[in-house]
C-alpha cells in the first residue's frame, strides 16, 4: 500500500477546516493521507471519518521568520510532517502554510539531493498548449548561472515525469529571444543550459509563458516570484466578474508548487487554498510520490557533470 501524503492541517489562511475537507475528499478518491496538527481542532472536522491524525502542538505562523521558527518549533505541524516523510512514514508532504518554513523544514529534515546546489520551487502556469512549468518562483532570490542550469535539468525531469512530455522544451526567461539579450546572469546561464542534456530552445519573453512556446521556463527566484504574483493578480482581476464557484474551480486546478531538489516529494500549496485547491495539491503530491520524482532527479543529477560558471556572451542591449 502506498505511503500516505502528510498534510500540514494548520498551515494556510483557511486552516484547519478547508484543509481537512480537501484531505477528506482526497481520501474518498483513494489517496491515503495523514493529517498533521492539533488533534482537538482536527477531530471535530472529520465527521466520523477514520483518517490518521498525527498530533503536533505548535504552529508556524505566516509572519514568522521561516528558519528561526522551524528551529524553535520542533513540534510544529510543518516540522512533524516533514519528519514523517524523512522517516519513511509518509511518501509526500503538502502545506499551504508559510512557504519559507516549508522550504526550511524540508531542507532540515529531508536534506538536498546529493549534487543539487539549490532547491527550486516550480509552479505551473496556464498556457495555450495546457501549462508551462516555471522555476524558480521563490526559493532563491539571487542565483548563480550554474544553479539555473541545474533548474533546467530538474524542470526537464518534472515535465517528463509529471506532465508526460517525452522531450520537454526548456527555455530561459529573458527580455528578448536573442541569445545576447538579458542580464549577465541570463547570458552566462544560456551557455550552461545549452550544454545540459535537455532540449533547450533558447530565450523566451514573459508573454511566451502563456503562449505555449515551451514546456519549462527557467529563471531566478526573484524574477519568477514577480511573474507568479503578476499572473495571480491579473487572473483575479479578469475573473472578478465570474461566479465564485467558477473562480474556485479555476484556482484549484493546478494544485500547488513542487519543491524540486530535496530528497522527498514536497508540494507548497497556495496560502489561500480552500478544499478544492487542497485536494488538487494532494493529487499532485500523490502523483509525485508514485512517479518518484525526487529519485529521478537524483539519478539525473548524478549522471550529469556539474555545470561550471561561464562568462557572459555579450552586453545586454
């Protein structure tokens, strides 16, 4: 029987009620889940359903410093959930709580995959061809070219294993399609990604994320997070006149962002996740568990020489 998905019930704006409801719906679909959080708040929400509850007495709040809170609150729901995965008692982790704390807990408990310089958060953006996977969208504000090259490899694995694309098209986010465009970081990364065992299609502009021009877009966490927040803001504006049910359905389809580069499957759900979004995040986690995404990344990294820093190829125009 597959290991359960550990769900941080206390994380998120709508915790614990909506998180529990999403977990119940996942369990109804046959996905094994373990609910991690304060038992006295969880039990009344189960409606008699027999789900495993792992009691955790502390909660990492959204405003807390991620690493400091994870170190201080060893009995928090996010830390306990990460430890379940690290200890082989759960196959994946889902949290809609403090994303920085989720990253910190994953790094402390699961550690980085050997050979991975930095983990990256990847998120799916809607596109004309279905979806475009973008990473990093927030884990690394400042990046080195060789990190971006490694993100390209991890994104390639994700698109192949999770999206079912045999030969994912990988592109680099820049301010122009020409190879000489972009910052020094982008120009240096362009050379390194071109040498990676992926189908690199060159630079793309921000608009191309939604046009289906590629399957994976690589960028630094600062730029990627801005792109993500802008996309969310535009989406909320455009859908403002649509019924709440339609907005909920549209918002919940993609499920959450997968943390790539740690030795386990971790899904960071949106902080405003409701039951529908939680269900979809659990689905993503369960699929990542079934496909063994972190293990496939580990094997790909071990077979690929570490990218070495390169000099920029030109001056941004």
